[in-house]
C-alpha cells in the first residue's frame, strides 16, 4: 500500500465498491414511510392500504426515539417513531408500509389517506422565544443554562466593548448517499446493515428502543458509506421500523431514503442565533465574552441536540487567553425537523461568533486584526474560564507562518478582500475506541470500532499496525464498524478516528507483540505458525484540540453580487500526519463546506414552517464549477498526548472556512453582515 494506491480509493474509482442499496438478501421486502404534510397538526383519521404486507401505526409501534440529552435539560420531549396522534414538522413519519416489490412503494403509500386538524406552528427561534404559541405543552425551552467562569471582575477593566448579533440559518447535510438500512431478524437475533458512521451507537439505540439485549443485536456498516457529515451516527425512526417489520414478518426488510425524504428528515444542521459582547482594552488585550447563544433544536429532543447550546458556549474562548466568560445557552423547540451534528457540530458556529467579534474589536480600537490575535494567542496549554483544558500545540509556529502568508497574499491580491481567522477545534476523542489485533495462520488482522464514510480508515489503521509489528501494511487486513468483531466501540465522528481509533490499534498491536515475545517468537514466526495470538483493548483517550489559521481571498462582482473565493490557504497542527494526502483532502473538503454555508447553502422555511425547497439544487449546494479553484494546505506536527500522536482534521476546514469566508465578504462589501447565508441577490447593486 502506498499513498497513491490506498485500498479504499481503488474500489471506489473502479466501481467495485458496494453501498447499502447494492446489498440484497433472498426474500427481501421494502419499507416506505407516510410523512406529514403539515408542520403542526393532530391526526383525526388514518386509512390502511389494501396492498401492503404490513402497515405500522402508533398502536403497532408505541416507541419513542432514544435521546442522549444534556442532563441539565428541563423539558425533554422525545420524538415518536411514528406519530402518536400529533405531528410537529413537515416530513415527520406518520405510518409505515412494507411491500414485496420496491417499485410498488409509491403506489401503496398513496393509498394511505391521512386527515389532519392543523394548528398554529412555531417557525423560528424568534417565535419560539416569544412563547405565544407552544410546540409542546411544557413550553418551547428545552434547556437554559447560565455558564460563567474566570475573573468576572475584569468587566470593570474593559475600555472597549463590541457587540454582534448573528443568525446562522439551517442547512441540510448532503452526503452523496442518503441513509439506508437492511434489517433481518432470524433465530432470535436482529441483524442490521446500513450506511452508518457508528454501528455501536446504533446498536445501543436499537437496544433501548426495542428492549433487546446487546448480544441479540448485530450491527455492521455496508462495505462503503457514501458520506455522513454527522447525519449517520444515531439510529432513526426508519431503522426501528425496519427492525420491527422484520421481527413481525421474519424476512429481510430494506429501507432506502430518497433525496426528497432526506431534505426534510432529521437531522438538519446549524440553526443558531447569538448575541454576544467582547470586552477588551485599547492596547488590544481581550478580556472576556458575554451574551446569549440560542440553538433551534427543531420539533424534538433528538440524538444529542440538547447538548449543542452548552457545547457552542464552551468553544467561545477560541485560541485566545480570555479571562472570563458569562454566557446563557438555550435550546428551543420549533416546528421544523430536529437538528443535529453537521460537520463541525458547533465548532464552526462558535468560530464565526468569536472571530467576527475580534474583527469588530480591532476596528473599534484601530489596530490590525492580525496584531490583536497575536497579542492574545495561546502559546501553550490553557484552561479556559469555563474550565475546559486545551492541550499544548504549535500555536506560535503556526502564527508566524500564517502572518507571513497573509502579508504575501494581500500583496498578491490587490483589490480583493483577504481574511485571517484563527480557531482551535476540539477533537472528540474521549472516551476512546476499541480495537482487536490478531496474528497467526498466515494473517495479520485488525478490527476497529470506528469506520469510514469517505476517509481512509483501513489504510490508516493498517499503517499504524504495521509500524508496531514490523510487517508491510499491505499484509494487514482491516475490518471496521461491526459490533460482532469487538466487545466495545464508539464510532467515527468529531474528528476522532486517527486519535482514538489509531491509538486503540497501536495499543492492541503492542499487546499482541508482547504476547509473541513472551513466547520467545518473532512476528514472522508467529505469523507462519498454526497458533493465534490476539489482544483486544479499549484504549482510553482524552479530548484534544487542533488549532488552525485559515486565510480566504474573495472576489466580489458588485453588479451581480456574485462572490467567489479565488484562493484559500490553511495551516493546522495535525499532531501527526499519518497519511498526508488524506489530511489534505479532509481540510480541502471541509473548507468547501464552510465556504458554501456563507455564499450558497440554506434550508429556508416560510412563516408556516413549510420547507421552501424540494430538491438538492434548491438548497444551493455548489458544483465543481463554483468551488474554490486553489486551496493550499500546510501543517505543523506537535504530537498529541495519545498513542497515535494524531489530532483530528475532519472538521478543521469547515471550522476555519466559515469565518474566513464571512469576514472576507464583509471586507469586500465594506459593511457588517447579520448572518449566513449571504446570497448574491442580496449584494447586487
């Protein structure tokens, strides 16, 4: 295996890779879902179709979706798998049908007649906070926290205070492949395969929803997963329905999400309002931050969305030596689909909030914004006012290189707007990851709880195992994201796999190596023996931080309002670049998504909470034609404290590109903006 021949890439580019809809079992039947046409209503009647093998309504299901709420939540309203008599967003599952032939699905779904009694929906964060209309009987606020820390008396030392209000509109996560599952209940065991980021998380959700013990559930990912961006971590109602249908029929049941379903299904990303103040002194010293962060949770507490307000608040220190924080973090219900993690999952939102304030502060005191950042930049490990520990990284080394590049780019791109932003991205490597390494009978075998959804996990894990064992990586067989292979695993999200999964592979490989040496054997001897040497571990890792500085060059046609990022440059401390081309690819891909949130993408709803989009093109997803032509990446390598030495970069590009593009656009138009997106017709002269 070489970088030019990563095992994952070959199958994809030759068309040999298999996705969930390529998999079929004998006797497979097909699930379809009846969905609400209204944002808020009561169901008064529901007619059963004549041609369905199985028809599932609330009386057949009676299950609410598992949720992992912030324990400080005060009003957790779970989503029913199918409507419990009420619907709270357009697209919410009302009932399900199962048919023999997938091409009959649409016809059978049309046979189902649903009568609704409409009610007044809550369509926005603003309406939800007013509280005139309620999404749920317990009110619209799910969680409200007051988070304070540090030296709050520093407020009195402030000579300058700037304030910024922002609304980051919702966007739809758009992996190339929507969600999909196949469930098969046989001999008392539920088997589920699908397009997953975390088979272990989905097993836990199925266990809670269905009341099955974990040894009676086997979940594995399809051979290839066509993207995820956070959307494919938890279980969804359709997974529960497919499992129930298979348990009732004794046959494999497949559900493949259509793009139209995906547009209005849980989960959507972003949807955050903020009103914040930054305090400082005229010499450029930043003192602290204060204000409100409000997250649109959508219609229900779903997966981890109630944790998002506090998570964003915890990140508002950024890469600076702030002395205090005083923040109110709220999560509110609206009659829109539930929100959830989307690439960055709070990190880009926080970076935009903080970096725009730093720009405003610099303008207010008349100082170069790069100089303000330099005076306040971290230079070692740091504990934030809210008690978050940020580990040591190459902050100063990055800054020196980035400042030099910024001056060069400003000189080279005269007449264009050039931005400079800094951030530190939390890598959710805690609590760790599970892995197994086995040697013997001619094979080196690795199993890991984390799995790819566009990344090179197999190549990465093979390389790390080969370094410990002294065998070529091509001889290491890797399997991932399968609950039958190891006892305990976590999954792939939060930029965690190289740090957590990589460390687990190293720890397991070292444990096997120790067993082999204890027997007085070499790895080569163990490999060719008829014995099996095996070790399984759950390697515990803490959260880490990946700092970065990103620059964007933006060109604006003031007549048409069309803006384009013509050059993008990024430097990140990646800890260890295990496969450099993959590091580069992750940063480039993430950067394109951050840019897109500013100038292309939005999921608009009207005042009745109806979606104003019906296709992927309506969401403003850019094509290769609109994409930035030149993205340059550099990195420094300050090894992290985990065994792999890696940090995470999966969300670094998005975290940097959102504020970099937004601030460059503000510089181009010469005024402050109030949120994302900023579409071209709003800027045309």
